[in-house]
C-alpha cells in the first residue's frame, strides 16, 4: 500500500477545531492573520471577544509546531474568548517498514505508552474504521527554560487498523490544562468514531 491510499482519510469535528496547514508551501503569517480574523468573528457570534493579534501569533506558532512533525492533518481547538490553542489534534499514519514489517495494535501500544505517572489507561476498542487501541496518559514534557518546571502534557491517542491498508491510522490529541481532561476525552472519543476512508 502507498501513502496515496490514504488520500481520502478524513474525520468530522466542530468549527472549534481550526485546520492547520501542514503540507506544501504557504505563507503562515498571511494564513494566521486570515484565520485569526475568522476566529474573532466566531467569538463575537458567541458573545466573546477575540484579539486578532494574539490569535494570529498563537495560530502561527501552533501550526508551525505541527508542521515540524509532518502529520497528514492537524487541528487546533480554539475556545471562544481564549487567545491560545486549548488542544492540538494530529492525524497521521504509521506504515510498515524494514524494522516493523507489520504494524500491529500491540506493537503500537508498546511503543506509544509512557509511565511518567504510573500505568496509562489502555483500552482496545472497535471503531467504524477498524479495530483500535485507545491510550489516555499524562507525560512530562521537556523544560522550556533551563531552570523552569517540566510541564505535564495530557494526551489521548488512538491507533486504528483499517482493513483496506497495511498502515495504522493514528490520532493524537494533547493539551496542558487538567480542567479539560473530561470534556476533551468525550470530544475526542466522538471524533475518533468519525474517522473514515
């Protein structure tokens, strides 16, 4: 199978999830300014205020960060009234290679779990796209400053094995605010159920 087999991969999410440009050449400054203007309009419809300058700066930073990992797709969750991204969702694929000629859910579970805060919550689940593994865990991120604290990153990871490809489709959502744990888990579980090819 080839990467072209994944050209029709998609998911469904609310307008709170802003798609990031992750491929091709694009003027990120222009994109971020345009997208910030749209967010300010959405916030106003919701009765909230948005700062176009702050939103543009954050959109550019978050999109540039996602581009470094070269996912198939990426989205930022922007809550009305907030000037920074609340969570980032990245959609990707893991293809078989010489080291791992077969990409299995047990292999992905082994490689994608961390025990920074004890055992992660690992569940085998069925999704419309195929058999999947769901991993909810918190990770310790690298320090942003030499003497600063190491932030905790909250993550929810799905790996799905569709019958139509040798690749595993992955969906990773990360955030830093603990108050978002419960609502985001529910939202991401719903999004994972919409994955389609």
